[in-house]
C-alpha cells in the first residue's frame, strides 16, 4: 500500500490556496475567492502554508518575477495555476486538486525538480532579484548593506537610532505584494526597528499597463475592502460574512438588510473600537477612516441609490493629506497593516507613481 | 462515597496511565478541532482535522536561508511536550497521573515554556515576519502572565494548598468559581492567550502572513499547530479542577463530569475566537496591568479574608 499516495489523496480534498492578486484583474480574484469559499478550501497565509499557488489575472513582468520567486518557496506537494479570466476558475481548481492527488506527478514533476521545485533548502534567490519584493519579509532584503557584512549572502541588520534615542537594529523588509488581505500589486518597502516603521516607500508593480477594473456594484466593492480590513484586524467571522455578502451582491442578490446588520454589528463592537482608536493616519485617525468605510458601505447599497445619485467608488483618506507611504512612518507593523487596509487604495487606479 | 476511607487511597493513577495520557489528550484535541470546524461553518467538519493532518504529514519541510533550524525545531517540539507534562497533574476524574504537592506551580512552569517555544520558532526561521511574530508572543506573555499567576494562586489560596487534588477537595461545598469569579474569568483569558488562540492570536496573525509560523511547512507546522491545540485543551481542562469543582456532580461518575466540564470550557474558548477581533498587545498590556492585575490582587485579598475568617 502506498501511504504517501493515500495521504496525498486525503489532503487534496482540502488544499490551501495562495491567491496572488494582479492589479486590474479583480474579476478573476473575486471568482477565485467565491469558488474557494464554495468548496470550503482555505486561503493560505503565505507560501509555506500553500498547496496551490493561484495567480488571478495576467501579471506584468515585475509581478511575474515575484510570482516565480514565491512559487519557488511553496513546499511540495504543490500545483501552480493561472486564472486569467473568471470563467476558468472551476476547471482550473479541479485540475489543481487532481494534480495534488496524483502521487506520480508530485514525485516526478515536482520533487525531482522538473518544475524547479527540487531544492527547497535555499529558496530565496540571490541573483540580483533583490529589488523584487517577495512574500513580505522572507529575508532581509538588501538595498542597504549593513555594517556587519553578510551571512549566507544576506546582509546583516544595520543599526540606527530609534525613537527613544537608543541604537538598535534596522531591518529592510518589503511588505507585499503577496500578503493576505493586501492590495493587488502593492509593495511597501519599510525600514523596521523592532516592529516600528521608520522609513517607507510604496510602489505598484506593473502599474502602467493595468486597465482599472470596473466594479459592477459599488456596494460589492466597498464590502470587498471592508472584508480585507476585518481580515487584517483578525476577525475572520465578520470578514467571511462581508465576503459572502459581496459575492451575493455580485450575483444579483438582495442583501441590503444583511449588509446593514453586518455594519451595525461592526459598529457596535467595543473591542474593535478599542483596537482602532488613537492610531493617527496623517491628519485623521484609523477610527474615523473605519467609520467612513462603514458609512460608505451603507451609502452604496442599491436601496439607498433611488435618489438618483449613482454610487461612485471613493478614495479614502485623501484628506489625510499625504501619500500612503508617509502615513505609515512611525506606525507599528500591525497598525500599518490596518492603515493600508483602511485606506484601501485601488492599486489599478494608482498609476505608476507612488501611493 | 458514604463511609470515610480508613486507609488513604493512592492519590495518583497507576504508572501506565502516563502512557494513556497522550492518547486521551490526542482524542480530546481531535474532538476540539472538529468542534472548531463546526463553529467556523466548515462543511465536512468531521473530516477537517484528518485532511489537515494528512496535508501536513506529506508536506515537504522547508528551510529559509541561514535559518537556525535546530532552535526552531526545538521550539516547535517544546510546545506539545510542555502541554503533555502540564497535563500530568490534571485529575482525570478524581486522580491525576502525578499528584504533585506543588501541582499548581508545575502547571504554571510547563505552560510558561510556551513563551520560549514560540519565540524560538519565530527567531529560528530567520524571517522578519517570523521574528515579529515571536516577539509579539513575548509581549503577550508580559501581558497575560502576571494576572494569570494571580488567578491560579487565588485558587491555591482558597484551598490552602498547591496540590491540585486538595484544591478539588476544598470545593466540595462550593465551587471556587462562585467565590472567585474574577480569577476564573482572568484564567479563561490567559488560557486563550497562552495557546495564542483567538482573540489572542496576534503572534501567528494573518497580518504577518502567519507570524511565528510564517515559514513553517509540513511536519514542522504540524508539530507547532498540534502543540498549540494540546496547550489550549490542557489549559481549558485545568480550569475544571481549579474553579469548577473537578469531578464533582450528581449521577455521573467523576471522569464523566470532568469530560463534560472540560468540553464546556473548550466550547467557550472556541466560540470566543469568532466573537472578537484579534487583541493587539500594545492595547492588552495596558489593560492587563492597569485593570486585571489590581482586580486579581483584590480578588486574592478577598479570598484570603474568607479563608482567614473561616479558619
């Protein structure tokens, strides 16, 4: 009896899928997320947790290079699928599950290295790809080489004064573009001291050619952003609910009452209010941004649109008065993640410039 | 029941029960995983733990560049071992596997090992996200550990003993949850926090792509996840002898009451994860030190007065 083959078959019933979102291809991502929710397949948190790497959309050259690097970090058994169009999702996922369960394929194609997956000992590439962010912190990305030389090709952390005047280690860490609940294609390069961000710069990979995605429903777009915020805030139950309602709206369902109930529940959460207060975002703060988001969800509901003013997707935090990267300086890592999620910039509309 | 025993019963279970303990804990943990899948609204909830375990068993372990794999793997391994050792003083019915005279201290010492374990895993993977996750747990320990120690020492104070079986005996008339409700609630919070279970799951949070566990795959991830679940189960089970009267209850035998009460505490902890968003330690430390520490000290003082008054 082939125990490995048996385990592979059992495991392939519920693989974890790492979704790579491509700017301008929100349609493919939405279809993928809806299909995963329907099958009960979890979304992976990172390459180490993934069995399937699913690229939602057709990435440009920069993002494609990052995807290749991330693919090299996914442990066997694994399958990579490309979902260029929403219609292909079901078929591709079925094929992925079949390949995961196929012991012969996994042994010969994946582990023996025909797909470049043989060597997992050293999965960070050192061949000049350092300016491609990987999954958000796999290594100490080296723009600035530290004083301490290198270890295994990686620069040592450099030192610098921190906010209390102490001299502490500084790490250069790219956040994104493959990070859970993170805007498509966004990379924020941060200089961290402890978990406090000292410097930050943002860019969107392959921003030029991306055609902005036209949301069929503004309310669904708002719920999508809200779900990401709740996911980052560590409230999977509410985030899942927001995604379910988003998918229902996109399928043409009448879920106004449910959306209102969800928004009310989030507003009433004292814990969430306690967690988002006193985090400044430029001239405003995180609690105000969240309130704005929740109001926008309600305003965008089709029931509210009878007055004639068509729902228009809004950009948040414009009054915060600075580019996104500057807003993150001084924030702790967890707060920075919340700020990025609350601003929820549409990266396919951000252009080639900076956030 | 009834007549007093003339010869004192052996307080601990026979030696071979030590071999059964991992099996029993494994079974309870498996049930808890199914329960969590049910709470999460998963379809085929019964199959979820099996599929997940199979997935991690065939998964290839991976290493990051310049990782300290020995440190990371020792850290991962410490977690389930510490949980098992902590369970040794847990009365399974009326008697534990080892009836130590310092049972409460033993349990606390074993559970504190998790502190080192998670940090070691996070540091060992040589990844910024893992490192941040590991340090988040160190900060978490600073927040929950002190109120937690005051909570469990209040139970020991109520019984005037550090021996778990004596603490259970002291609750024959009145469960400790009735005279020390604050300690019980604080204990439940720290039980979730020590197993970095939601809403205290920031060390392995989604925002850090898995935090301390971000770079783990295959068996490494299985051991960490399994250890975490064992710790949650043992911490939930320890609430029963400390606060809920142990095996006391009508009709059913003691072991059945222990099982029922443990299941109830576990269900509460599983539910909590879905009810609240993740509590970050930059907020919780303040709450723990400004609110919980004074509250638990006041609780201990009140119990001390009751004990003195009753003596």
